[in-house]
């Protein structure tokens, strides 16, 4: 079982954050469109198929334990452990990216109404 992910060193967490941003910026989002299952599917597919994100995620994953042992690529060789691979990626990613995004909405909240007005 996955233990609470350890926060990776700043440089590793920042590399992950930047890789995710680089990949997600290619998604074409229209603010007039309803948020639906397709948005989540696209985010999920981009995140799990990107070699850049995977390369940046591994240094963060390796700081985490699974069943009481540090995670390595061998950790997910057993079929039962593979069931948890995506959950591990999501939890480690969330733990390491969230601190960078925490104040973004707060800092830029005054800009959002202007953007919505221009798009209307």
C-alpha cells in the first residue's frame, strides 16, 4: 500500500510541475465549453502517456514507499502492484505539484473576470 508521498526536493518537484504544464498547454480548452468527461479523459491521457512527465515523475516517486519499501521500477512488476501504479502516479504528482499551484488562483483571481468578459 502507498504511504503518503514524501515531498521531493524543489528541483525535482519543479521539473515535474514544468513537464506537466508543458504537456497540458497543448490541450485546446474553450471556456465556453462545458466541463465534461472528455476534459478529464484528455487530462488523464496526456498525463499518463507523456514520456516527459514520466521522466520528471520518477525522481519524485522514488522518494515514496509502497508496502514499506522505497519504490523502484521493479516495485510494479507483480500484477497486483500494477493495479496501484496509476494511483501512485496521481498521488505523488498531486503532492509535488500542489504547492506550486496553491496561491495561483488567489494571485490571479482579479484577471479571470476580465478574461471571461473578453470571451463573452
